[in-house]
């Protein structure tokens, strides 16, 4: 059962992660990568925009849910009047076709939902994965076998399908963002659990952990005091990946109509209704798509950079930025010529 | 080899049994009263009692689960009040919406999903390996950099964003392609392919960018190995080295990953079907979730679970065949 997909190797163990190389060094290495800086700046701006949404809305003088019938052309089926989706001094990014609601404010509140769900789901995932991974690494053969089997099944199964199906059994009045946090969090933790287990197994063999055990530390104490700090590096790396993944999952579910429900704004939902508007109002597609793309891309790039900063021996999996590998590739080519 | 398959088959059956228990518990035991859902919004207490009787909801949970399994393997009889109605194995019950057999509903929608997914896998492997190969041939150059960034962007782009963009470009602006609608292959193969082209490309782009990156990295790894250096020393041409030896090193991981990605492919078909309005299983699942049509949801989830388990066994076997260093254990 454990080899349900016994084809992927567990992530490499990095026994001397963040703690050993020092937070300051990690920070220095992270800052040295231009792509990481850009990604971090973009995400920082996004968080600021999301946090400041009510403030910015007040500044623009609009809110998320007021209909502006005068701003859409009912003769043309509800397309915003004016150029570029009705961009004007009053509505900085135009208005929603059909309803005339302010797009700028709706995009900002969409960012809130997106980030909130992604962060919340990531917390649930980390909690579940660290518990399962640690228990699998420390438990007896039965516990280990069981948890590994469950983890492998969770990794192999189509997350989106499960998450969508699960929303069927939840009472309709349950708050949707909270529901998404729980559903995404409880479905998509398999990969991280495997990483945690591999790392914990590697740490278990190290002398300082053995010493703690020999000194009479209980399993719980060893797990909490000796193993948990060593897990920080791989977990942190994985978190960036999870955040990017969760943002796309939330948008996907909202796009499918089983995620955040109207009138709460969400990028996925906007894109879903944009499928009927893209011919007459392309701006309505472009704006939420751009927000989603930039966010997802920024998390991906940042995650890659964090991984390298935490362990310089690692190579960039994305192949962006300066890396030894590229220089090596050049050398190989030079040798061949 | 046969022992390996026996062991894997037994493991698969066990996994599927566990999944069936979990799925049954989540969808039929947890949500309060399936009878109310089956009965619909306008339902008097008498009807509710009848539905409860008909669905066997008065039995203990384990008896209900047993009947559920029985339905899958030998079929199930439903009393309709006037007589009995037989639901052939594999029976996943009747849809709450229209009382049709769930198995029939799925069978109706399978062709669209298969049309989509087979085309997507072919295209994503071709595109992925092709782009990866190109990046390796032009390694160190500007083209490689461009391909890397493009594939990174492709990985971060959700299907419904790329789908909308492609539809805007090719259907609305250039008017080269029709707005996709499903034409069965058996009706008109040309129209089928023409209409499926956009959905294929949309979903394949996502996979292709991941596979391009992997093809590139595993080929570069092979190129750095000692035996390749020896080939070079013997004067084997760069073309033969990349085309034969480096590519061979990339085949095994690609096979393994294709099998492991089967699950995400299915998630992707669900989005693609919904986005282009293709009448597939994924679209049906989304609709059934919205109408809380539990038998359909359960059947689709079980079916997909089974497909994933089988895909993984096939993938592991192919992996061992592609890479002789891996023994089937």
C-alpha cells in the first residue's frame, strides 16, 4: 500500500537547515536573488492592498456592492459605457458588466478572500502534515504503515475533485471562506507530510537527537524540542508552494461555483462570469486573470528562492536567476564545441 | 512479475475498499438525512417515510454499507411502490434529481471526458518533451532563457485563465477556431477534433510546461554523467548524444510522472469541461455537487479513485520497464 505511487523519491533531507546556517545568512542569500526581491515586493504590495481595501475603497469613494445601472449600456446587454470597461476618475479600473459594481474595490476584496483562504488553508495543512509526518517517523511499525498509506493515497488522489465533492455535504449556510479553508486544508497535505516524515527520519539518526532520547526524554519531548526546530526549513520551503497552490485551488473552486458565493467578491468567480463577457468587455477578463497570475507566479518564484537560500547546495528548480547549473551547462556546451 | 501484480492488485483492492468506506461515511452518514435530499424541497412526511424505506435508511449503518457494496458488485432492486426496478451492477444508486441510474448517467458522459483527456495527454507529452529538448539543444542561449520563463508562467497559469485567453484570441479575435462545443467522434471526426482542439491545447499547456522543465533538468543531468563524456571522447556526435542517450535518461521519470499526475489531469478536465461547456463527467460532478445529488457525487469520486489507483500500477510497471535499474518489488 505504501508504494501506491512508489515512484517519487522523498525530498532530500537537509539536516542543517535554517537553524544551523543562521537566519541572517539565509536572509542575506535571499536578498542576493533579484527574482526573490521582485516576488517579495509584489506580494508585499498585494498584502498591503488587501489589508488596506476598505481604506482604498473610501479613497476612491466606492464600495463593493453598489449597483451603478447608469454606467452599463443595457441596450448592448450590460456592457460598461466608456472605453476600457468603463475606466474613469470615479471608477479607477472600470465597472463590472451587467451590474456596474466598482471593479477596483471588488478586485481588492477579492485579494482579501484569496489571501485569507490561502493562508488559513496553509495553516491547516501544516498542522495536519507535521502531525502526521512526525507520528509516522516516530510511531511503531503499525502506525508508520498506516500513516504512510494514508499519505500516499492523499498524494495520488485528485485534490480538486475531492475538495469539490466535499463541499456537497456541508450545510449551505456554513460561511464559504471558512469552508474552503477546511476543505482545502484537509485534502491537500500529503506532499508536505511526506517531506516532514523524510526530514524527521533523517534527524532521528543524528547524535543530538539520540542523546536527548538516551537522556530519558519522552517521545513527545524529543519531537517537540529536538525534531520540530529542524523541520522549520523544509516546511517553510513547502509553505510557499502551498500558498501558491491554495490560491489557485480557491480560484478554481470559486470558478466552478462551489467556492466563495456571491456577493462576496473572488477572482475565480469573476473569471467564471467573465466567460460570458469576454467578447464585449475584455477588461473584465484581463484584470482578475492578471491578479491571479501575478500572485501565483510571485509565490512560486519566492518559494524557489527560499529553498535555495535555506540550503545553498540545492539548485534552482525553476532554473531562473544565476545558478551553478547554468554555468555548468555552458561549460558542457563549450566542451562539446 | 506475476507475484508483483498479484500483490499490487490486492493492495489496490484494499485501498479501494478503504476509500469506499470513507466516501460512504462522509457522504451518506455524515450529512444528516439523505432521504430529505432525495425527496426534494416539496416533500410531505408520508413521502419522506416512503423514501426512507426505499433507500433502506432505517437499517443499521453497516447493513446500508453492505447494500451499497452489493449494488456495485451484483446490482440492487428498488421498490417503486407499484413494482420493483432492477439496477444492474455496477449500481451506484439512482440520481436524486431524475431517478436515472447513476451508472447510465456516467456512461453517457464518459466519451466527452475520454476525448478530452486522451488528446491532452498526447499533446502535453509531445509539447513537454519537445520544448524540453529544444531548451537542451539551445542550452546557455537566449532561447533557453525564454523557454524557462515561459514554462514557469505556464505552470503558474490556471486552466481557466489560459482557456479564456486562448478563446479570446482564437475564437473571438482571429476567428480561426469555433467556440468549442462537443461533437461526438462517431458523428463527425473532423468536427470533433476541430472543436476539441482548444480544450486540448488549454489543458495540455499546463502539463507541458511542467514536463518541459523536467525533461530539461533530467537531460542535463544525463549530459553531465561520465558515460556521456566517454561517448564524446569517442567522437559520438552531439546530435546522437542528445537524441539517443540524454533523451533516454528522461523517459523513465516522465513515465513515472505521467502516472502520478493522472489525478491532477482529472482535476484539470473538470475545470476544462466546465469552462468550455463540454458534457463530461467532471462537469456532471460540479453540477451534482451544486444540487447535492449524492449518489452521482459518490459514484464519480469512487470511479476516479479507482482510475487513479489503476493508473499508478500501470505507471509503476512502465517505469520499471523504462528504467532497468528499478526492480519490481
